[in-house]
C-alpha cells in the first residue's frame, strides 16, 4: 500500500497485508447492507474498506490519531464511515447499538486482547457476533475442552457466554512487521439470554478465578474461603479434583452454591 503507515511497537501495531487472509476474513463475516458493523483497530483499513463496501456503513474505533485522516480519505468514496478516536476499553459499546445488535470485527493488539474480549462480553446483550484476529495460543485457550493444559479461566468464562469457533490460522508473514507468534481468527457468538448462567456474574468470576488461581491445587484448597469441601460435594463435585477437570457448567453450580452459602450466613 502506497503511503503505508509506520507500525508503532508501543501500541502493538502489526498491519495485516495478506490479500487471501483478508478475503477469507471478510467472507467469514459475510457483511450485509444494514448490518451494524463495528471495527476495533482498523489500522490502514484493509478490512475496513471491503466491509464498508459490502455493508454501506461502518463504525470504527482507532486509538492512533495518525491513522484517522488517511483512513477517512480512503473510505470517503466507499461508504459511510463513522470513525471514533478512542480507547475501546473506555467506550460504552451499548451506545453504539441503539437499534440493531453489533457485529464486531477486529485485529486486536495482542498485549491487551483479553481485556478487550472481557470488555466486549460485558455488552454481549448488544452484540450479534464477533470476529477477532488473536494470538493463536489465545484462540486455543478460548476453545479448549476440560482436561488439557490450555483449558482455564478464559475458556470457562467465554464458553459460558459465547459459542467459540476457531476459523483459520494466520502465519506471521501475513503482517507488517511479522509478529513473533502465529495468529488465528475466531468467531464468538453470544448465547441467547435463556442459555446464560443463572448466577450473579461477580460470583461466577470469583469462583473461576479462585479455582484456576493455583492450578496444581485441588478445588478444596483453591476455593478455601469461598466454599468448603462439604459445600463443593453438595454440587456433586469431588473437592479433590483440580479445576481443569470441571466442565463450564460445574463452575456455575459452584457459583450458585457460593451465593447460597453467603445468603445463609447472614440469616
């Protein structure tokens, strides 16, 4: 691309340039006119422009002030681009979806990918789907099944909120400059309200964080101060197990039990 921007290392910029990968991502998103598209970190616009061309309108959030005007100029004859100069972690995504659920796309900075994922999950009720480019290792953790080394807090919290679908792997050479890791694209589809865990999110977060805080500990030890061994057994779970052996639904039962135990303690 003529006039290409110089990537800024301190904000984790790696610009995608592989045309085949770009086309495959756009095909996976399959944007349609009327979609409420939101792109996080559009960069030089290699995804922005084909998405905009297909949908007719798009909102993008970009932190790098130097990229705004060049992208605005490239988009002028393609469609209607609403370009926000902001840190996505400080944006109320619900305000961007007043009438239709958002379809979010992003080549996320790898050093803050998890905070961005959890920020988006906080607005899941306003989101139809998300397509993200992430470090391949992170995608493997997101989609991991119980029992393996990749299964952990991220796996549980995401799988209780979304359907997780790894879509394609992306080599380092697809970026400028090449990152030191391999990448992958994943689709996240928020679950219907009736399929979400019936427990306070804070209680679920506390149990999952404590359970995986020291992976080698048994649940009885890891959850000490949250649930004792007898309370864990009430959930039909052996307190001698480690967290990696539990399915996401098991953590929901533990969180529900922790709420019940706290409620009983104040009576």
